């Protein structure tokens, strides 16, 4: 029975987790309104074709920092609060804002901002959780907020306080909400289909009145004023710069609803796409699913006939959104990492194999997500900070599995799962800034040298982080546990047992020989040090090659190979740091612990090159600027310095080196 369990437990566990992942691929069934199909409608936002589903998820992430809306945040999960999918929330914002304005979609964390907006404090009895508020709760204090925002906008970003940064972020969220509310109809529309019908009938008379006014002739001023009211409403819609929801028609490109309506008096008729959206809006506001679904199907058929490529791309992205490969991989990395750590406590080969199988499953899912993104974007795997986090994690997992293949002591598994999970968490927080597949900036216009440069240099980042993570493990295991000098395989453990028996019989020389063999087979500290050395060699190669390729790309794009740009300097520092480690090791200046501490220092150098130089806000590579990461970068650097300090403690303070399995 035990042999059967040892053989089949790993594939069975992997199969169960695969079923869990594939279960998420099923699209939710719509019982009334066809929200799933509505989410597949293409539009243009952030310079690219996206489905409404992506617009909904990205917008809700920016506003609430979640991809779903909890309409009852004061309830605990055991009370089953009402959870609303992002696309249903967006449909209400666009077509029935009276309902959406009541939902607590805005996350407000700063207590001073809560006070400025006169929002209620936490009181679960009154249905306030103290963090999430509705548009209707915020709207009465908008005038006060806008005055404060005008003041804050005049302050340089580097000099703003936490409260002032919260003001800026809140202004972005409110503006995004206003954009969405004015995408299909004016935010204050009462009966949009009736208003469009009246406007369309009024066009001939309004055009005639305008001509009469220019000629100095009499015209119906009441009709003209009424028509001017419509024009002002459409101008108000367009002024918010909402997404372009109307597909190309004739010689015109993708258009905003407001712009298309403003063109109508100039001779452009209200085409079928406008009428379809108007019909959907009216049916949705009237809570008529049948009429809504019929208008939606009519719009879909028109789009398939005229924009087949856009429709196919939108549907592919909706499937990607539903799949959520990086979330799935992150969950599996956590489970696999826990199993790998648990292996260290009981040395069960079955547990280690279960972890290996799960890491492979997570890597496959991670890879599928990475390739899918590349196909959707038509770009190399690294185009912004978000995609760099995804790719660095992927590279670290591959390296971790390679280490595990040779050493089989779960160290490679812990490295793979730890870095894989951390980088995907970083990517999740970077996604809060909006669309992660936005059009690349001109400075990153793709070509062969860019593609090879970003891949090579990011692999250099990943491998340097892997070496640093191994260094962290060495310090933790050495300072806080006796395991660094103990064999970590069953074979080594059995030899130690044999050595103990020989000592009992007085055969100390033979015991020492047996123990030496155990150390060679499984002493963890030496094994980790060998891993670090090999990874640093690998990191040096790829960081150097990636930096050189970046220079070639810069020469083609900017006409110079090297310009001492902060990002270029950061990449060069990584190369020099890894080369320094190798020279110190080869020269005998550092040994095992020195190698470990230098590898941990590589984490600081790489984090600075990855995030820090972007925070300077200068140079041609500042495309990934994010001030929100500054606090976390500082905390990370401080933590690495603390580990280096621990790694520099005298050996007598290390539990591992105070432990002796065989007495002298």
C-alpha cells in the first residue's frame, strides 16, 4: 500500500490541482442579461483593442483594487456578501448609473481624505466598513475635494505627503468613473432612447435654423436652443475622453459615442452601431433582458461582419481573463512550497516528489499565461514592469527546477516557489495601476535587438535573485536551525545512523569516514554554496550579454551605444557586482559565508536596477515609474541588510555550527 501511495500520490495531487485550475475556464452562465457576451464586445482603450470585460476588470482594479465588487463589504465571508462581477458593475455604470452610484466601489484608506469627504467611519451596524464608499456618498463633497486637488496638483510629486498622494489617486479614480459613466450616454440621461430619437428628428430643422441664423434670417429659437442643449450634452460626454466604443464606419476610425453624435448634424447619420448601443442602454435601464440580449446579438452580428479581427482578439482576451493563469500558478506555488518546506522536517521522498510535480504544473500554467500574453500583445515577453515581474518569476522557477534536478534536497523547490510567488504578488500590485497590456511607449518600439535584450537582461535579473534567495536560505537555516551541517537526504541520514553505531562499538575512524561520506552526500550548507556559485556564474553571463544587446538596441534606436542613463547604469552595476563576487571567490578573499552575503547584496543591486532607477523619474528608461513601490523598496533593502548582518555574525552564534552529529 505504501509503495502504491509513494508512486501515485504526486501525479494524483497534480491531477487534482489541474482540475481546480481548468474548472476556472468555464464561463459563468447568464440567467438573465447576457453579461458574458456583453463583455466580449471590442472597443479601443489605452491605444489598443480590448474587450469590455478587460475594461471592466482594469477599471475596477484601479477604483477598488479588486476585480469583483463586494456590494456589502460590511459583511464577513461567512455571511455571504453580495459579490458582483466586474462586467455587471461596468454595465450598470455605463447604462444604469442610478444603481451603480449606490454601490460602494471606491476604496478610501487615508483617514484625512475620509474626513475631507465627510464620509462615515467604520460602523458595521450601519453598513459602513470604513474603507469602501459609493459615488453618492462622495458626490456631496466633490466641490471641496476638487479645490483641494487643484492645490495638490501644483505640488511636485516628490514633495507630496501621504494625504496628498491619496488626493491624487482619488482624483484619478473619480475621473475614471466619470469617463465610464459618459461612454454610452450622458451621465445624467433620463431616457436615452427617447432622447436620441428626439435628437435625430430634430437634426434637419436644426441644420436649417443654423443656416438661417448665419444668413440673418428668422428661425425657431426654441428648437435651436433645445438642439444646442443636446450638443452641449454630447460635448460634455466627449470632454471626459471615454473609451472609443464605436467601431470604424467608412473612412472613420474607432469613435467615442459623444463624437459620433456631434458629427450627425454635419451630415453623418446615426449608424447601426449607435442605434444598437442605444437600444441596449434603454433595455438595460428598463430591466428588460430579452430586449437587451436581442440588441446585443444584433450588435455582435454587425461587428463580426465588419470587424472580425477585433472580435476574435476581444474574445481571446476574455478567455485569458477567465483563465487567470498567474493567479492559478501563484496558488499552486504556495502549496508546492509548503510541501517542500515540510520535506525538510521528515525527509519523505514522496512529499518532495509531490512538490516537484506541483511546481511543474504551476510552471506549465505560468508559461501558458506568458505565451498567451505575448500573442495578445504581439510583443516580446517583457514590455513593462508588470510583464518583467511575470518573466523574472518564470525564469527563477526554471532555474529552481534545474537546481532540484541535480541536488534533490528541496532547496531548488523552495527557491522556485518562493520567487515565483513573490514576483506574481508584485505583478498583482503593479496591475492596480491599470491595463497591463497597454501600448508600448515609443522608446520601447520593438525590434529584434529589443526582444533579445529584454529577455537576456531579465534572465540576468532572475538568476541574480535566485542566488540571493539561496543566500537568504543559507543564513536562516544556519543561524536559526542546526540543519545547515546536517545531511538532507535519506541516504545521508542512514549513514549518520551507521556512524553512530560504529562509535558505540569503538570504531571511531570508520565512523568519521562514514560521516564524511554523509556530508558529501547531503550537507546542506555546502550544497547551497555550490548552487549560489553556479547561479552567479549564470547571472554574470546573461546580465553581461543582456547589457551589451541593450547597447546595440540603443545604438539603433537613439544613435548611441551608451549614454550613462540611470537604467543603463543599473544594468551595468549588476554585471559588475556578479563579476566582483566571482573574482572575490576565485581570489580566496571570500569563502562560503562571504559568498552568501555577497549574493544577498545582489538582491539589493538588482532591486535598485529593476525598480529604483524608475523612481528617479529621469532618463529614457523611466517608462515604468511607480512611486507606490518606494516604501516597499526601502523595506526590502533594509531587510536584506539585516540578513547580511545576521550572515556576518560569529560562527559561535550560528546554531548549525554549534551542532555536532559525531563527537570529536
